[in-house]
C-alpha cells in the first residue's frame, strides 16, 4: 500500500490590498473591471487583513452586490453566492444516481452531501465518506460497483473536515477494506473533543500542501481552516476525452458564526485562490453539490454522455471568479458582523422608529 508522500508548500500570500484613500467610487470601478475581465489577473486576491478607513469602508450590502455582479447569470457562481448568504437554508435534494463526472472521477451522493472518488491504476482516493456506515455501504460501495469500480481498492479516505456528514462512513471503509483515513490534525482534535457518533479512529494527519500520490495520480491537500479549524481543500487531476484538467474542491462551504473564524476562512480563501491559480485549476466540484449547481451539472452530463463538453470544466477564469466570490461574500459577512456590533446613529434611529408603539 502506498503511503502518502508529503511535499509541503509554503503558504501563499496575496498581494494588493485597498488603502484608506480608496473611495467608494473607485472600489466600484475596480469591481466592475473585475466582473468583465476575461483573464484571471483582475481576480487576484486581496489581503484578508486590509480594511479601508471607516469613512470609506464598504457596507455588507456593497460586498454582496459586488459578488452578484461577479456571478452574473452563471448558475455555478450564483449558486455559491446563495450558499454563502446569511440565513441560507440548505436544501435536502434526493440522491442522484452515481456518476463518473470525469474518466477518473466519480461522484457518490446522497443529495445533501457527496463523496468524490478519484480512480487511479493504484487504487481509489476517496474524498469524504458521507454520514454513517449505512450510507457508505449503500451509496459509496454500491455506487462504485455500479460504475465498474472495486470498492476494495479504496486506499485512502481524505476527510475534508471534522463534521459527521463527511467522516461518518470512514471507519466502516477502514474496517471493511483497510483504507487509511486522513484528516488535518486540528480536525482530528475537533472530532476527539466532541466525540461524535461514527467517529473514525485517529489515523493519518494531513500536512498543509501535502502531495498524496497513488498510482500515477497526485492530489495536493491544502489546509483551508475557517469552516472548521482543520478544513482541507484538494486539488487533483481530472481526465476527460483524452485531456487532463485540474480540479479544485473547496472543502467547507458554510461560514462559521464567530467573526474571527470568518476572518480565518477569508484568509484561507485568498491563499487557496492563489494556489489554484498557480496550479491552473479549470474544474470546480463541491462536496455539497446543491451549493454550486453540481447536481444539475451531473444531470446535464448524464443526459449527454457522449458530448464533447463537460459542464464541470468551467475554465481557469471562472474558477478564479468562484474563489473571488467566496472572498467577497466573506468580506460581506464580516462587515455584517461589524455593523451589528457597532450600530450607527441612523440604524439606532430606524430601530427606535420601527419599535415605537410596539406591544
């Protein structure tokens, strides 16, 4: 059995941040330029710590409006805008049939959450393991068999983060097939401290930037904390019709409650966007496919299995725009927290007028 090979990557730092002298008008000029640019240069990340002066700082709604402009009418991008909006309620769609979305990549989904199998000559790298042993058996094991893949070839289960719907079937796969379970140290600690049902036994730690090689396939595992302290986002090759593309999977979608954790999430988005750009990522997939139009894209692909176009190949500019939207929505969520913590006189007056005469 191949052991994971570690090749640490120095954390990337984003360049270019707004300064106190930046006016609201100038910010929107920059936002408009980013929305129409064909290349990725205009979508390069800004520093997470940079904030304009209070006199010119955008509001939360300014950020949300900018994210909507960036998304346009692209359903992949409007999906992530919606999923990152305050108060969003995740749907519970029915489970789709298992599908190879690339020659070497299969999605095994219950609808709400998905496992992604990377098929290699040396075995299978499974990203996430659904919610419990029953789901692992029904959707992962049976799903792989229906696609002509052998579940006993699962060598590694990479858990993107320490929530039960992502690790719940991992120990079952370890017990049945000897798969090694991998998670970032911070989320192994999270799982140990919360002691949830179906928690896997602590096995392999994921180092930031680790290269996991199986057969001739190498997956890069990037620490992207924020959704949880140890969230991991993989970058991996995806083969389609004789061409090799590069896929990214953003490991945790829903922003955390604490502002400091949102700031950590934002910093992770900036770093990961830079790494994705350098890797030439042109494919976007999600472990919550309701959040990125992924379920619909699966059905598009299923309805035209011999087509030349693959809806998961979004192109490098759109992959960067996806991460820019994640960044922009997080900036809005942080601004929303700050506005709630320090209400303006206008807000206080409006609140008083609204509540006057209330029973």
